[in-house]
C-alpha cells in the first residue's frame, strides 16, 4: 500500500512538472529576427569548431542595450571600457551604415584566420580575442544590442557573454 502511494505521488509530481515545463515553453516569446541573426551567426561559428550553441539572454541583452545607449548618448559611440567587467564582451564600431547583427558577428569571426588552435596562439600583429570569445566553450548565453550615432554617422554593437571567456593560457575549445 505504501509503495502504491509513493508511485501515485511520483506520477502526480511528474505530471505536474511536465505540465509546468510545457506551459513555460508555450509561454516563451518567439525570438525576433534580430535576435535570431545574432544567435545564428554565433552558433554557426561555434558549430564549425564543435562547440555547443549559445542561448539568448534577455538580461544580457538589456545590459548591452543600456551600455550601448550610454556610449551613444554620453561617449560619442566610442568603445565602452569593459576592463574587469563581470561578463565576456565583444564590441564593434562601424562608420557609415550600421552593421546588421550577422555582419557584426561575422566581423569578429574573421579573426579565426589568425588563430592557431593547435598551440592556442594568434598570428603576430593580429588580435584573436573577439573570435575566441564567440567560440568560448564555457560561455552558454549571449545578449547583444546596437546603438546608432546619427551625428557621428557610426554604430556600436555590443554582445555580452556569460560565463565570460578568454582566460590566459586556456584554449577556447
């Protein structure tokens, strides 16, 4: 009798969890085309090196948005100082027309040509840190935003990553 009660309890608990997770999945809003572009470009680069996909984080997107707007409104669209920031970060400054989300991520991924995974180095006189942040295996979520600076005719794209990457001496994947 006790085992039947335990079985019924487990069954009821399982059904409740399934219902809650199904309801949460159904309630999740569809991702905008902008978000899909950011995620798609990131996850294509990650899949190319065997790293799992990132999830979109509204919390990181909100921080990115506030930061990009601050840089636009107070700093003439210059790069944000993200030294000692708690998240990993990539920034792209573009003159002229604004970069699309895909174009911004693809600019960062262009650094792959200078990165040597075998010895975890970057070619002399080149930078690879924005590429390695895109493909950092331990990062699991990303949030991005862009601000357009009309007066300066520039745009600034910022993506934040959690957990951060680019630890000295560690390979990204």
